[in-house]
């Protein structure tokens, strides 16, 4: 037997033979255009339309978070700027495939340079380009291979369209060579409760079609050519974990009865019913960007009030944490801030952009106060990118002035952890966004492959910042939650609770796994695991120490 290691997604186990994804299409040739430019332009337009229709059909079938990802990809195929760029390249003598390929490559480079949210779309763009070029060539787009038997799918990385529409009767687990815990592959695997190990260095060379393997998401390992005893043990473990994950829904708690509310991250009102069905005790992160992105002007107070009320009504008597608009710089809005910045991840974003356009913030807070008055939910409102007490005091004071009862701060910048005691003197609560906190702590762009190994919330530097926030919350008698993807990692969820985190918010589909894991430890055991992780010298070391 031999073993490979990566970052586990979930706590499932799978035993099956390997099936590898085919390689992407080869780049087009540089042969000059040999046909009429107008005719080729029409051919590209038809291909774009067909790809968009196919992605929208997949979105409708997928539902949930996968639907949002696929609908976003369909919009990329319909972007008129792409078609204009293709036309210019055709007029310059490029053939249709080359013109399309290069147009998407230029768009991809632009998104990557913008960083943050926009850079997250770059990988999705590659998949759209592959699908369009495949249409032009008259060949099938690279995708998940067909199989009559259950299998473990191995790939360099998976496109959203592939992950979202996997046949879960056949695909038992995912292994990717690239990607990390916040990649779309990880997020969508989590949304389907599919065991996955991502970021497995050398996976494509080490694994072969038909090879038997054991994927253990909880341990983050892939065992190749396992012996009979290991296979039997893994299958028994799989049944045990499936039984635990499908146990009757209860509120989140540790083995000693310590309550740990398990909340859901939602992006719009339509996500609320599904979150309730999966056992969410409330909402730990309601993203309000869907009302603003793509708009040419800020939505009115009335429009916002209706949207927020729809969500709050689904959680009577329960906590709903709303994040005000997180835009500017990496998510430019023409009515907020679309000025070019050399380093948008460190630019005018979050609370900084809202302070520069305060009326937009006032309107949003007014709408939230209206929704609070019209429902029975326990509304909490927070601002992104709060760096220190002064910013927290500004936001909290404004929120209270406009009628909000509970106003807090999102912890994504390392400085807020260092100054946590000061911030919690004025903020009613703090919620930790582990994705950005990790990015800024490690100075590692969360979408840049060359530094993906550093973009790991298990790193002791990140965990120590979480502990500063947890300790400050305990001293102030105030709640400190986590709403980043780290909360969806069952093993890390235990460590976070041991660091003083009082609630966990995640993709609703991850709640069952996290609930089951929390029930295996007492608070003292969670604190012991956290202490071992804090003493480690690397992210991998922290994982191993916590599991020891």
C-alpha cells in the first residue's frame, strides 16, 4: 500500500476503483482565418449561445449552491464583451477557435489581476472557453467519463459544470491535484456531501485508471492498492459515518451538552427553506451582494426591505446575521467604486468603500431595521473588513442610530484580532471570515495556485488569531462566531470551538457532518485538540496534532 495526502473535505470515506478525468482540449492552432469573418463570427455566436443554454439547463437540474455557480458560468458565455473581442481577432486574421481561445484568455488574465472575488471566477472561465471551443470543433467538451461501476474521480481540478452535475450513484469520492479548501470543487463537493481530498500533489502521476483506492476525507488521505483488511475497515467506517450524518436532526452540541449553534451561510431568500430542512438553527452569514452586483444603481430602501424580510421570516425567533454590502475594488460597482487599483485586495473595499458612499450604507441599514421590525427573527448586522475599534465604533453607532439592536464586526483583517478586546468594547459580536483572515494573515492570494499551500485556515498563525478573538469574546461576555468555509471542516470545527468560538456557520449541506463530529468530544477535549494545533509549526502539523 501507499498513501497520498491532501486537504480533506467532509468526513466521509469511500472505497472504489479510480477513474481519471480526460486532459483538457489542446490549444488551437495559429493557422490564419481561411473562411469568411462574418460567417465565423456567427458560428462563434451560435456556439456561445448553445454553451450558455447547456449551462443554464444544468443549473436548473442541479439546484442549490451549484445552480448559482452554473448560472454565473452561463453569464460568462453570454458576455457581449467576449463576442466583441472575438470579432476583433477574426478581423485581425485569427481563426475562430484561436480568436475565441485568446479572447477568454485575455478576460481570464484581467480577472486574475483583479484578485479576490473576481479572481475566483478565472477557473470557471477556463471551463466555459473549453466548452465553446469544443462546440466549434464539433467534439464533446472534456467532462466526467462514463462508467457502469461506482468510481473515485481523479482530476487536476473540476469545473463547476462537472462537479455540479455528478452522478452521485456512481461517483463515490473526488480527488484533485489542484485546489484548496475554498475552491469551487471543495465547496460543491461539500454541498453534495461527497467525500473529497483536494490539493493532492502528484495525484495524476501516482494514480491509474482501475486502481483500487480508499479516500478518507476526515484524514485527508488517499490510500492506493489497500489490502483486504484496510478495505473491510474502510467500508465499516463508511457505514458508521453515514449513519452518524443521517441521524435525527438536533441542535449543535458537544458530547458534554455544551451548546454550539450550527448556522447556515445563505446568499438569497430562496436558500432559506433548504437550510431549515438541513437543520440550520439560523443564519450565520446572509450575503447581501446579490441585490447590488450587476445593477447600475443601488437598490431602493423598499426593494431591500422586501428581500431582507423574506429571509428573516424563515427564521422566527432564531439568529440571522446579515453582512452589509461587501463590494468595491475586487467587486467593483459603478455607483460605489469602480476605479482601477493596483492591488484591489488591499484597496477601497468593505467598510472603507461604504464610508466613502455613506448614503448607500444608510439606506441598507434602514432597510434592515425595517425588516427587523416586521419579523420575529433575532437580527444581527455586521460590516466586512473592520480593522480596528474606530471603524467598529463608526459602524455600530450608525447602525444603532438607524434602529438596529445588534450590530457587530466581521473579522477578516489580522489587526482586528490583535485589537479584539478594544473592538468588543463597542461591537455587540464578532464573526470571523476565515477565508480572508487566512489570506491576509499569510499574504497568500486565495486564488493563486503558486501559494495555495499557504491558504490554509489550519495554519497556527491563523488559529492563534482566532484564539485572540475567542478569548476577547469570553472576557467581554460576547459571541464570537465563524462564518468562513473553515467551519464546514468537521475536524477544524472542533478546534475552533476549543479556541473559544461560540457558533459555527457553513454551507447548509455540511451541518450534518459537523454536528456528528462535535458530538464525539467534550469541551475539555476540544480545548486539548486546539492547544495541540496551536503548538504546531505548520498547517499540516496542526491537522496531525489535533487528530493525535
